[in-house]
C-alpha cells in the first residue's frame, strides 16, 4: 500500500470539533482509496504522529506546564515534531497532504523535508481568501505569511482549493468542496413537528463570519411586527458572550437557547427535534462564496436550511435551501416562514437531499479529483 503523510492541526480525541471530524473523515476516505495514512495531531500533554491504525508512533510533550502558553505555542511544536518524524522514519510518503496553517519558517522546513524525501505535496486552501485589509490580531501573522509565500510555493505541487480560483499562491489548483463521510451522518428522524412552530438548529463554534446577530435581531423584528408562529433557535456548540447577551437584551430567552457542545446520541436528538438548519450569513474576507461542512451535513441528514453564502455545488434555484443576501440586513423571518411552509410537506425532500450529498459531498469524490491530477 502507498503511504500518505497528512498534516492536520486537530485534537483527534475531540469529536465535538468540526475540524477534527472533517480531517478524520478525510483520512478515512483516503484509506478506503487504498492508502496508509500517517497523520499529526494534538494530545492532552503534547503532539503526536498517528499511524494507519490510529496508534501513536511518535510523541513529544509540550515545552511548558502552562495550558494557556502551550495552546499558543503548540502549532510550532506540531510542525517541528512532524519534521523530526519525517526525518527519522524509514517510511516513504508518495503524497503529503497538508492543511494550510499560515506560512512561516516552521511550515517551510516541514515542506522542504517532505520534498527531500520524494513526496508530492498538496496543500489544502480550506479558508481562502484569508487575508484581511483590516487591522486585526492576526496582522503580524499575515505579514510573515506574505514574506514566506514566495519561498514556499516552489515546494507545493498542487493546491486543493475550496475556491474557484485557478491559481493560489502562484500554484496550480484543483477545486474541491468541503465534504463529509456520509456513512457517519444519520438521516434525520424528525420528531415533534407542529404546524404553528418552526424549530431551527445551529450547530457551530461561532466565528465572526457566521453573522448570528443578524439572525437574532431578525427574530426580534419578526415578533415586533406581530409574527404569530412560535419560532425557536437551538444554538449547539460554543458561542460568544456578546451573542448570548444580545438574546437577553432582546428578551428572546423563550425562543433562543444555548445548549452547549453535543455529540453522539445527544446531538442526534437535537437534530431530530429541528425543522430547519442554520448556515452562515456574513461574507468572509469579502467573498460571496463559501463551502461549509455543516451545510453538507444538513444535506446528508435531509434537513432543509437557511444560508447566506453562495455555494459552489448548487445555486439559488435549489428548492430546499433559502439564501439571504450577504449584506447588513437582518434575517427576514417572514421569508423563513414562507420558505418552510413551501417545503414542509415534500415527502421526497429527505431522500433528494441525501442523494445530492452522495453525488456531490463525499471525500471520496473530492479526493478522486486530487489524486487524478498526479495520474494524468
């Protein structure tokens, strides 16, 4: 079997993390394609390399005893340990697949070592574009990234781009979508539906581009203008304090609740008691297009959803998704109501959405595009 080295900045034990679930699904799909995958990850006390059986074969502890300090420095520890493993192992890696993690000297040294060992290198541009013209906490990181980009691009054979850009970092690209392991996602077994109630679910760890305050203010405006339906939003995951405070300030506690992180049967139960999913409503780095893992899971579950981002694989004519413009306007819940009433009686909806996911949103489909690049 051929070997792949997978650089992933994940905590493999944390299955509440969307990034962890994504990377482990990618690894599972590569294994189904016949590859042995060795991958990197964080542990409770350090960083490690895991083999094809998910066993630690190389482990180094963090430099310090401070959790806060280690969380800040663990990226560099992971990159250094990955380079050390590649330098010391007798394994050869035909391909190396690396999540983009900002370019700097540590990332450059790992790429150089992989290239010296004869590996073809693929970097996944999972959040492109990522540079903002605004002054923000990552400004210095972006400056370093810009400085190192010309030195790093010569080691990259292909960029797996969750973008339609034909060239990124001066490198050849192949377009991929975020995807899922569909066998790990259960079809929704809907419970408790009621004609006078619409239950929304949002499963996420909140970021600025999610735009949930537009959602919350929109629900407030719905009731301010005599909205009659009982609409609820279940926020599952981690959310900003400012978002929670806004719910209290607008006296929406009876309609919006934060149920914390959930996984396994608890998460399934939350999904089963939902009528609509929630996507993201604000442009990221000025881009209208995005590719969310969460929306792919909604498809696999057969759960219709509201969204803001334009997606690459379907347009606004798709019947089970309602898209709102990426502007400053709050979400119009009268339109949410109309959308739900239009599709709620469609008996083929779940199967249609599930089949669409099978055809478009599996990692096997995405990696076929990537691997075929090296076979042509």
